[in-house]
C-alpha cells in the first residue's frame, strides 16, 4: 500500500457536534483532543513521515470570545500532549498578535521530543495571507515559492483529510496543498473513528500522483 | 436558490475518455469544446457573473508534444468560440514562454464581445508559481495578496466543479480558491451532461458560506 508522506488534518465539526448533543458550541473543542492523539499514533504506526493539524486560523479568531478561548485552550492542550510523544514538533502561525497563545511560543522553533521520528506541525493563529505575505520580502530573482513563505518548514502535503463534511480548504496551507488529494469525511471530528483514517488511506492508494503533469 | 457568483471549471478526463474509446490520448481534447459552450450557456442562463475555465498549465506542457499540440489547439478553438458569445473575455497565463499560443495574445487584455454580460476567464499556460511570483514585486507595506498576483483580474471563486473524478486542485488559482467549495464529478469531461451542472448547483445551495470564519 502506498502511504502518504505528509498528511494534513482538518478537524472540523466540533461546534456542530456540541450542538447536536445539546451543548453550547464551545464545548465541542475538548472532545477533539483524544482523536488527535489516536490519529497521531495511527500515522506513527504505518510510517507517515509528517502530519499537520489545522488548529485555528486568524479568520477563526473573529468568532465569539467563549469559542475563541475554548479552541485556543484545546490547541495548547493538544500541543502539550503531543510533546509527550516521539515527535519533531513545530507550531506555525502569526506570533505578532495577541491571539497567539504565549504558552505555545517555545514551540515556534522545531523541537524534538522522544526519538522525534515524525514531523508534527500544528497551525495556530495561522493565516494564509500571513503565510504568503512573506513572498513580498523575497529575492525577486529567485523563482521558488515554497522556500519563501512563512510556513517553509512544512512540506508539500500528499493527502488532506477533512472531517465534518465541508469540501473546501478554508485557507489550509495553499502552497503545500496545490497538488494534494482531498478526502472528506462527513462525520464530525469528535466522532472520529480509526476506520475513517483507513478509508482515506485506501482511497489515496487508488489515486494516481501526477503533480499537475 | 443561491447561485454562485464565480464558478471555476476543471475539465479533466479528456485523455482517459479517449483511451476508453480506443483512441490515442490526444484525441480527447476536441471533444471538450462543445461541453464548454453548453456550460457557458447554462451559466449565462441562471445569472452566474463569472466563470473560469482551466485550459492548460505550465505543468501540463511537459506532456508528449502530440498531446501538448492537441490541448493548445483546443484552447485556441475554445477561446475563439467564446468570443462569438456575449462575454467579457480574458486569457490568463504566462505569455513569456514559447508554450503560450500567439493566437491568444489579443485576449490577454480583457475584451468585451456582444453585450459582455458575463466575465469569462480562460487559463492558458497558467502556472501557480508564475501567478504567486508576482508577490515578490509588490509593495511590502501593503497586506493585500489578491491585488498583487498576476491573476488579479480573476475574482474569488465560489464553486469549483471538477470532472474526471480527481479530488485535487492541481494548481488551479490557489489564492482565489482559498474558500471555494469543491464539487467533483466522476464522469470524464467529454461525457458532460447538463445534469452534472445542476447536481453541483444543488449541492452548493446546501453549503454554508463562512469564508473561513
């Protein structure tokens, strides 16, 4: 079976999950922590080299403050949790903003935990415009794009898996996602099942890889 | 019914269609012309304001020369065909390359044909790197991305419809596609049916629009 080197995870549907359970929207985020850890271990088990979690974006911070606080805390908890695993961990996002949690500043340079076997990227207060604006500072004579964006330490993504049924990227790493295969799971992220992951891998295994050629 | 303002069209599967009919791959492209015109008229009929066709990319030009010639000619024919309709027509792509057909140079400034009611963009020798590299020439003090890319006259895309079953963007307008809803049709582009379009619209009508918020 062909295993993607780099998997992007869009863990959507936390708020809709909470509402479906009769809870207020912000209660959905903590339910996403355990699925994130299970998914990490599944990726580790099959030899995925890199995984990127879509934590929250600069767009998301416009939501009501109870929600903003809840998803920010869930991201802090998730990164701390992953730092107890074998991971080469990096948090990527705009730190020049009060929306960036100071608890995660130590992770904005890649750090190895345990044997650091897998690259794990966590997007926190990430913005696609923030990412691409770095190109305005680049050397005009060089043609490469990827080396010159803010998220240059995040590799090209092979497979994006999005939970919660929406079929869109919502600003997720536009440059690294150019050639990515995109698999959507209708269930909400807190309803994560290991079978979702294997469905996505099975589908990915049937795709051809052309990189636009 | 909520009608998308701007629809992106990825007309994929021409080569697979040809092979499935026992023909050589390059024979598939001319079969895509009529579907393109039918789709134009459907969009016009329901009041879509803008449509963008994915003609060919700089990545595609690495294919065998018979294929390259065939898709280039199909694009020339398609643009000439659309210039007989009511359209405000623009061809977008890298003209500083021998791969750009000189027949289409007159269309690289937007031109109105008939009453020009609908904006029609046609990507020809388009490259996402070519598009984004323009940011390196931009004023660093300005934060806007869209105004500073080569394809700045192409608006944000609401709905992308891709024929041929692949679930990926393959370099299609990365900036304008950031928030786009993405609908995939398994049939090959030459097997276009009007019902495909109405399926996509029906699905789009059920999506919420958050622009990442």
